[in-house]
C-alpha cells in the first residue's frame, strides 16, 4: 500500500477556553437552512481538542482535525492556529 494518510474531518472554530493543560475547548459554528421553514439557522457546538505545545490561547481562530481518543471527551487535535 502507499503511504497516503486517511481522510480526517477538519473543523474551524474559536478557542473559548485554554485553561487546561494540553487541552483547548473550541466553539464551532455552522450555518444551515432549516428543512421545514427554509430559514437559516446558526448552530454551535464545543469540542475538546489536544494541544500538545499549549500554543493556542482564548480568542484564537484554529483548525482542528479528528484523531484517536485522548480521553473521554478529547477526540480532536489542533492542526494549526489561523
């Protein structure tokens, strides 16, 4: 087999908390059209992500990708700070 990496989901969001050691909480907002009412709806969700070097701080725009489970809640890791 070739050494291609598997496709991983990628999300963009804003860091809302970086108080934990090697962990950031990222708020990801998505905008979609409601199926029944045809109104645009904003929906947000928080993800816990692994930040190995503690580079991200609150308010930073970041990109996170899927990864192996680090803990009960941490299943994402920091790709880059935008």
